[in-house]
């Protein structure tokens, strides 16, 4: 039987300049939105020529992902610090951090992603529910390396 639980997932994030590549743990995941989402990425395209011939080619795209975090936590401060350091403004250039995010799921699957943070909230937003709104940070990855979980039978 497949176990699809992600309870107990371990994430670490490192930023090349802002936190000197020190991996910092991230675990304060919200329930009101998907904590980590990777939408489909276009990997190829195709068209049909005027005489009906198929023409296809590979497409290289960054892999987009979003990471939502519970507001007002240490994890929120870590991500907000990275976001603020990488937001350029007049007289203050971006840190241009290279981000590494490592995820280890309870079943042993490991994914390492390398890229940049591309967006995040400039400050805390308020939700109509009366709570602080869940901040969502966006990333684009140029390299993703996934090691599948080991299939280990235990107990029988």
C-alpha cells in the first residue's frame, strides 16, 4: 500500500550570501494552502507542418515552485530575510543569492533544488479572517535532483 503522507518532511534552505550557504531548517507549514507546490513544467513542444508532418523540439524552462509558511514564525523570518535581501531598490542592489532547497520526505525520497527566489511579499498581509495572511514565496530552479524512496518491506 502506498503511503502518501508528508507529515515529518524535512526541508533546509540555504542562501549563498544572505546566510553564507548555511542550511537552515524549514518546517512551519500551513494548513490553509499547499505548503510546497510544483506545477507542471513544459519540457517539449510540437506543431504540425503545412503538409501534415509533425515537428517537435525540446524546451528548456526553469522549474517553478511555491513555498508557503506559517506567518510570525522563525521560518517566516528566514524566508522574509532572504526575500528582502534579494529585492533590489534604488541605491540597494540585490544580494543575488543562489538558493539551495533540500527536501527529505518521511519515505526517504530526497530532492535537491538549486535556483533563485523570484517573488515574495514585501511585508505582512492581513486576511479577511482576522489572521495574518499566509506568506507564499516563489522560486525558479535551474537544477532539480530527485532520489526516489527506497522500497523497504518491514515487519513481515
